[in-house]
C-alpha cells in the first residue's frame, strides 16, 4: 500500500486505521483490566503491594525483551504478516490467562501476553507512520489512541461486570473471543504493507548495526527518553488507582467501573480532538499546554481522602483525559522523528523501552507504598510527587526532539 499526500484518507487507509483501533482496543483492555482487577487479585491470592506490582511489571518486562528482539527483523516483513503473528500469540496468551488458577500461573500467562502483546503498540504506530502522511498523522494517532477511551467505556466496565458476576477469569475469555474476530477481519480485509521494505534483506550484522545506529542518532535517543519519561510519570500512579479508591476513598468494587466509564468516555472524544489540535497548531505547542495541566489531577489522585462519588469521578476523569491527552502529541512527535525505512525497528524499540519503563515504574511504586494495618494504602502521595517531577522532565525532553522534516530542513540550510 502506498502513502498519499492528500488531506483526505483513502479507503484502504481508513480500513487499516479501523483495524488498528480494534487491535489497540483489545490490547488496552487486556493490559488495563489488571488494574481494576487489583482488589480481586490481591484478595484471591493474598498478595502484598510489591507482589501485585509484579503482576503488572511481568507483562511489561516481557514486552520490553520481546520488542528488542523483534526489532532485528520487523522491518524486513510485510506489516500485515507481522501483525497477524504477534496478535495470534496475544490471543493464545489471553486463553492461558483465562485458565490460570494460581499466582504463579498468572505471572507466566502475563509474561506470554507481554511477549506477544507488547510488540503491538509499537507496530501499530509504525503502520500509522507508514501509511498516513505527516499532515494528518496526529488525527490518525488520536483516532487509534481513542481505543483507550473505548476500552474504558465499554471493555473495562463489561469485563468488571463479568468478574463481579462470575470470577476474575471472565474478562480474559471476553478478550480472547474479540481477538479471534479481529484476526479474521485482518486476515481477510487488510492489504499488505510493504513500502518500508528495502530492496534487499539486511544481513544480521547489518541489522545489528542499524539498531546501534538508532542509539547513536541524537534525535532518536531524545525521542526514546521522552517516551520513557511519559510512561514513568503515568505508571507510577495508574496501577494502584483502583486499590486506593477502594481502600482509601471507600468506593465499592462494583463502582470502579464508573471511574473507567466516565474517564474513557471523555477520553474517547478528547484524544481525537487533541490530535486535531496537534495537526493544526503543532504537536509541541499542544503538549506544552496539556502536560502542565496534567499535574493538577496527578496531585489530586495521589492525595485523595474520603469524598463523595461525584467528586471522585470528576478527579479521576480529569486524570485519564489529561494523562492520555499527553500521549497523543508525544507519540505524534516520536513517530515523526525518524525516517520510515527505520521506523518499524525504532518504534518497536521505543515500545520496548516504554514497557520497560512501565515495569520499572510499577515496581518502584510497589515498594514506595504499603498496606497499613488499617487496611489503607500509605505513601501514595510520595508516588504522586515523583510522577509530577517526571512530568517536568518530559516537557523538557520534548523541546529537544525534532520531526524528520525539521531535520532535513536544518541539513539543507547548513548545505546552502
């Protein structure tokens, strides 16, 4: 499939974006559902805070390793075939999650899910970079990222409903069924994407050199650091939100779906709108507005006391909207910071670093906080201050990342 420079997307492009949306949807439900299932898993397996953090981080670390390994070959194959391979593995891993009967089986299943599912995010954005021109890439990114909102509005509440009425295994059966449908549609309808493949396959030594060159490139390094800073800032807080709302604020477990429903519903619209603004006014400029604003709900979420449900929902919705709102311009900046011939490898490596950052952030938060004798979570405010610090770091790093067009223009100016 060829990329067009028109301001209007082709039918093939619309279809691929739709497929990527549902890939992200199931991937997001699989990953995010672990957080609201936290109280049930802690109770079912009698877990400590650091043990629960391993449930989250095991997925992330496996995804990081898988992403690094796949970066050596991912640019040599049709994007469609690579997507089908990893997404099928993701389906199998979810079946294993649904069959897990103890803590260790769950950890192994989450490692498998991370090994296959962790590559999907980077692959998704690589495909966007390949088929969508820079002029409307922010909108496409926002559309695919709105899968998080849809997952929160539809997937998470439905998954929690099944977990409340059956058991915690049920959401993973739901994800498995949906994934089978997506695989069938992708196989039958998605066109091949081979425009990024070089005329000759690189030798393994050349592949390794290509990866090394990515780390040597200053703009690539800055993009990776920006991505890691964003993830650490968010995932210091996100894994323990559900437990804090139940233990500290006093929400019932069946009320948790409301926080994800309203947060996701507003995110569903805000992500697309922020993407449009990023295209119109510039990715960096939009990030400089959204990122500082996100500090407010970060502080509020990590300093919550017993409050009426309506106030909690306003705070949690603001948190989800602004945290995900930062991601749209951040990923648009990162996707546009590399040439398309190396974008697949770069985005998978970047995704691996994101996953590694998720795991590190979750483990750090798990060791900072503790379950008190009063049943509450303590020291969550310290996690919040760390998250705010990382927000300032990501704002600074974003000022150092240039998009490809700017780099080419700078080189031309030097030549002239």
